[in-house]
C-alpha cells in the first residue's frame, strides 16, 4: 500500500495485541486507542470504520509513524 492509496479504504482491521503495543518495538497505533471499534472479528481483531470522526486521521498518523520498510510492498523488499 502506498500513502496515496489510504483514501481508497473504508475500514481497517487491527489486532488487539498490535493496538495495545504487545510485542511491538515501534508503536504506530496510539491514535486508534481513543477510537471505538465498530465491530470485531473473533476476539482478537478489531474493525474500525474509517468514516467515523478521527479514524482517517488516525490511519494517516499510523502510516507516518510506521517504519519505512514496513510500508514497502513485498516485491519492493525482494528487489533489495
């Protein structure tokens, strides 16, 4: 996914462990912690509707805070 594709999505699924920073050295999701998930998939995946106030901004903040290597497509990583 590229930054110019962020507006193409209507929702995002986030692992509860990832959201709470478990096992993560670079916490890119603090903005989502203040948002209420719109649904869940099982017990460990939370779904956020990106139309809710603050959600799209949280997605952009998470994008900006994530390590640049994680933003690359697998085909780009293989080319290194």
